[in-house]
C-alpha cells in the first residue's frame, strides 16, 4: 500500500459537534451540474445565476422600496447614502461567507449551525426563533395589499378600509403557495418569477426615473452613496438601523436565503438534493452534508465554484441592490421637493404612485402602484417560502422520526406547514402598519449580526483547506458584528425606554 495517500481512503469528515460526520465525495464539474458542454458568459446568465436573484427579489421590497426612500425623503441623501453603501458591501461579503459553507458541505446554514458548540439542540431552535421573530409579521404582504387596494379602487384606502388591505395581502400569500405548488423545482420557480418581476421593475423604474428626475438629483443620489458623512441631524439610530438592516437583504439573518445555492446544485449542494414542487419528481435530501478531500483536482474545482459564486453575488445581488436603492430614493427625493409633501410610515407604500399621479395623471398612478405591488410581492414571495424552507430543512435534518413518517419526501411536510404558516402570518398582519412591521423585522435582523458571524467563523475554519477563508474574511465578519450590532443595541434601548440612545 506504499505510495497511497491515506486522505483518499477517508469516507467521513468530522466537523463540529452533535451532528454526524459529513460524507466525502469529489466536487462535481460545473458543466455536469448545469448540463452544458461549456460555461461561457451566456451559459452563466442562463444556468448559473439564480440564488442571488432570489435574494435580490427579497431585498428590493424592504430597504429599497420602503425604508430607503422614506429616509431619503425625510432627511436627504448625505449621511443616508453612505450607510446604504457600507451595509450593501458588508452584506455581500457576508453572503459569500455563508454560501462558502453551503458550497463546501451541501448543508444549508440552519443545519450547519447545529454543528456549533454546544450543539444543534441550542443553535437550531435559537436560529429559527430569531429568524421567525424577524419575518413572521407579513409587513410586505400588507404593503402590497395597500397598493393592490389602490389599483382596484383607484384611490388610497381610508382608515376604516384597512381590513380590506390586509385581506388582499393574505390573498397574495395564497399566490405564493400556488407558485411553489405548481413548480417542478421550488428554487427554479422562484428564480424565474424573480427574473420576470425584478427585470420588469428595474426597467420601468429606469425609464420613469430618467424621464422625470433632473440630472442634478441623480448626481445628488450617486454622491450620497459614495460620500462618507455623518448621519443627518434628527435621525435616530433605530431609524438608521432599520435602513442598514434591510439595505441589500437582512444583515445578520442573510443566511436564510443562501440555502438556494444547495438547491441550485452549487458545489457539494449537487450531492445533497433539493426541494421539488408538487409537479416535480420525488427527491430526497440527505440529512447530513457531503464535503470533499483536499486533492489537486478538488482544489481546482473549488476555485471555479468560488468564482461563480462571486459573479453571482457581486454581478447580480450587489449591483442590483445598489441600483434598486438608487432609483426609488432619487425618485422619492424629487417628488418630495416638487410636491412639498414628505412620506410617512402610513403612506410610504403608495406615496410615489400618489404623487406621480397628481403630477402626471392617472396612467402614472396605476403604473407605479403596479410597480409597488410587484416589488413588495417579490419580497414576500421569497420570505414566505424561506420561512417554510428553513423550518423544513431544520426538522428534516434533526428528526429521524419525521424522515420516516414522510418517507424521505420533504414535500409531505413542506406544503402542509406552508398552509399552517399562512394562517399565522394572516393573524400577524393585523398587529401594526406595514412599514412599522418592516422596521421591527429590520432591527431584529441586526440582532442576528451579533451571533451568526461567529458561528460562521467556527464552521468555515473547519472546512477542507481549499475552502477555508483567508484572514481578511474573518475581519469582514467582525465588521458585520460591530456595524449591525451597534444598531441593534440602540433599537433595544429605544424599545425599552421610549427614548433614543443615540440621536444624530
């Protein structure tokens, strides 16, 4: 047996605590996964891009359409724009670190966290509680319901008609159920839906903004994004924290949207499986992930997969988030200046449509209402499905009894649980105004930044050598903790005392 590398005989890869060792296999070729003979730019757009598009579809309805425009409309670009840019850069780098674990192991983050000491009995329930508390309120569905009511009625709802708005929001949750139920592969259905929705939205916003907004306002918006500046006078850290938390995606909780890299087949995700729709073939998902050995062949393949991940994240997620934030904010700023009316928490979902309708006629009113509905719907589409997906993955990985009961078919849990969750969100929608619900969610996302970057440091430092982060990647994770954690501390103080800890 002399001359045989003992690593090639390894069949298990221990990682962390309380969970079984990972299986071992070679990384797949990207061409094998995406079923193409060659991966050129066209094939990358057609087959490789996707997970970050789902994340972008989620992000563009909270920070980009609600919180960013409201903040700029009230306080201007300088100081606000810089927070947006810093948040987007930190979150993109954070996303790459989350996806690193998924690519290297095929395990989704909620399952991977179960390997962090003291083990899954603490970390999986805690992760789900924090995630659910941030996103269970249905603020995006309620906001989309506001726009939908205005589309049907030709006017903004009156206070006594709020229940109709909420019922329309609940109806949109049923549409999400139908999209996933009619899919062959759930992640692919979400990708296609977001290609259509996000592509249409950005095109309409670009055309409308170019046609309406003067060049000097465009310049002010771009300058605000790239100019380091203190926050504007009068804004609280809680208001700024909501914007920072939901610029790009969801700060410390971004991990909830990264499981799509497994379902897309990135790296070792190809060896683990995916959630299929009701029209798709029955597929099993491995309850334990699969990783690779440090051979020259696997190291070369890892570098290819990691390059594809960065193209997906920087080329789609970051670029889309920045454009998606710039366009609504400069449009909002222009409308505030020309109308003399600032947006409020109550009317921000329909503010742009109202003001454009007043200035340019009913056609613009209805067009922008439709844009607002689609933006908020794309967000609720991704969030609602992620609530179901992450819970399903967590219980499937940790409960042998459940796996036996569903006979290895996750759909038998996924769809009944989605209907149950729909009822819960339908009740939660009644708790507050849509923007208030989104602000609560954003600041709870900042709580995640105080714990999950540390969990990632633990997990990623134990990956196969080729997949481990460099030293500066750990620095980025610490910066995420400090930046978003600062805003969460302020949110808690203001929530408990009723006064702001920091006011700029």
